């Protein structure tokens, strides 16, 4: 089993990047197979959807070289874990642009002559590790968790026919007590490790 951890945060000292690397180490220790961290900010991935991307969207052909490179490394993975801070109820723009540009017609799905969607990512399991400032109660009361799950699990993972993995939130990511943050991180990392066969 090969795992690609995809993360998007501009600050190398962020909790998000710390969690991505903790998860990498935990998967290694569990013997889950090769693990790679794709740090989109450090790598300089450009999230802007271009006219060339629109051409690909319409025709299912000619992905831009940076998009094709992302698709190649996803093709080599059995599991992908998106590790991201929740920003305005969603993923950061960098990760949203990665989804917009990479999960496109011709690779993630196709459209048949009859208009039926051909969902192509059945070999890929997608896990989510959202890192949230708010606590679990806020997420429950405002339908926040369901909103995130609907947009990503249903809107992206199901649409492309990928397998839903686990969704493990870290809540209270800015809690003043480091022990609270640590407990939340350990629990989320353990949940993802348990969901990736070792
Ligand atoms: C632009 C922005 C929007 C945010 N929106 C939310 C939000 O909608 N829900 C939430 O729980 N936390 C929100 N937060 C708090 C972040 O989730 C929090 O800063 C992050 O999890 C801390 O981890 P980090 O050190 O990796 O950035 C937001 C933070 C920023 C900077």
C-alpha cells in the first residue's frame, strides 16, 4: 500500500504541517508501505484554474504538465490523506485549486456519449484530516461537520468513484493548553493509521 499525504499551509511551523509529518511517521512505524508528503505550498503548486484547464475540463484531454504530474503521483498511491486547516468552513484556496485542477475530466472521471459520468478513481481511498479551530460542539450545532463531509466526501470522493476512507477531525487546534491539542492530534492520527492497511 502506498500513501500520499497532501497538505496545504504556508507556515512550516503550523500545526497542519506538524500533523502531516506526524502522520507520515506513524504510517511508517505501522509498516503501511511507502508514504510521501506532498506539501503544496512548499512545492509551489499554482492553484489558479487556467484557460488550458478549461480546455481539459471540456475535452478530457491535454492536462497541463503540473496537473499531469499530480495525477501521476496519485496514480501511484492507493491511499491519499488530505491534511488541511479548516478555513471558512472549507479547504484553503491552495487545496481547493489543487482539487479543481487535478480532479478533472479525462482522469478523475469521464463523460459518456449518453452524458453518463464514468467514475474512474475506484482504486483510490481518500481520507480527510481537517484541523479546526472550533470545538466539536460548534461543528455539531451548526451542521459544520456535515457541510464539510458533504462537500468533500460526497461532492468530490463519491463523484469520482473513489473509496471513502476515514474523516478524522482535530478540533480546538488553537487551544491554549498544548495537552488538549496533543490529545486531539494523537486521536486523529491513530484513526487514519487504523484505516490504512499495514
Ligand atoms: C482564514 C481563516 C479562516 C478560518 N476559518 C475557520 C473555520 O471556518 N472553522 C474553524 O473551525 N476554524 C477556522 N479557522 C481557524 C483555523 O482552523 C486554525 O487557525 C487552524 O486549524 C490552526 O492550525 P494551523 O496552525 O495549522 O494553522 C480559520 C483560520 C483562518 C486563518
